[in-house]
C-alpha cells in the first residue's frame, strides 16, 4: 500500500515510489479546495496512484468541511465514474 503525504509547502498531495513522485496539485481558497492537476510519472501509471490521490483530496475536503472545485480533467473523470464522490 502506498502512503499519500500532504506537502502543504508545495500545495500538493504526493506519493513517493522509489524516488519518483506522483502528485495532485491543489489550492486552498478559504473554504474551498481547488484540485488543479494530477500527474503520475509514466513508469508508475496503471497502478491506481492517480485514483488514490483523487480519493485523498476528496476525503480531505470532506473531512475539513470544504467545497471542492475540480479543474483537473483526471479528477473530473474519476468523479463521473464514482458518483458517490459528488
């Protein structure tokens, strides 16, 4: 299982796998969490890391009572296929 860390200094959630970083950029604006971009290095793709980052961002917003503003196309697609996240 991979561990997601919230790198608040860089405003992103990160997963480090053997020195390669998969990440989801966000911006906090008052009571809103804007999800900007998700990136997974080519060698780490198709392992569910993007999904794990999306789930973490959504769960964090919910736990903190924040509204979501999803700009990232990957997370938009994830939410379309997982209506429970809307």
